[in-house]
C-alpha cells in the first residue's frame, strides 16, 4: 500500500501534481526554501501559489510568479508546522529542470520539501525538528532514499537554483537524521 500522507501534517490541496511514471521509483528527497513575498514569512501566499490562487496584484513580485503551476509535497513553516499539498506517491511540480546522478526530471522520482525561509536567513530549531521527523518517516516508507539521496534544490538544478541556501545547516540536519532528533 502506498504511503500518501504524513499524519502530523495539516493537509492542504494543490492541483499541481500528476501521476509518477513509475510509482515505485521514489528515491530522492529534495530540500527547498520559499518565502512570499521574498524575505517575508507567514501568511497564506505560499498556499495561494501552490493552489493557483495567488493574486498578482497583492505584491509587485507576484506578477512574475502568479501564472506558475508549482507545488511541493510539504512545506515546513517557521514555527515547525508541516503542511502537505501533494500525496507522496504523486509527482509534485517542485524541481523544474533538474538532474541527479545523470538522471533528468527529478520530479519523477523525488519528494520535495519546502522550508519557509531564504538562502541567508537561519532556519528555526522547530523547522529542523519537523524536517527530521518528516524525513525519518519518509525514509521508513521509501528506503531507497538514503542520506546520499537527500539533496538541496541547488544540487539538482546547479547554476539555476541556490536553495535551500547557505543558511541551511546540512551538518545538523544529517546528524539529526542519524540520531533521530534535532536539537
């Protein structure tokens, strides 16, 4: 039986997903960051973007992105709250043009998690704790996702994307996965 939903998440719905070419081929976890408007946290703009209801007139930046059809499986808010937009067994539209170990179209085989933040703003302890719990749950159900197959968006869209950014503490995150908790 497929593992679709993280029970600790608030379930939201994005229309921006489809079937994976091979449902059993989930073997990559991609960490992103997002803030809307850029550098601002809180509010409903991320949900609006992922649901296709972002008002292009609500902020000048939104005129550039309101037409996009994007989603992620989960978003982790600054307070550690996890929102899930797409079932894990489905293909979310988060990676765009991407390649991992010579294989293109990472959305086909990846789960995408967005951390509410920026490349240069430190993420919160609550976010790391939620990310570790979510990651441990995911790798329990998708054992092909190993530590070496947990990457940043920057690693699969090299030169095009920079997230999760220099503020993301990979050392803490990887150690916490191994130990099962984040401090």
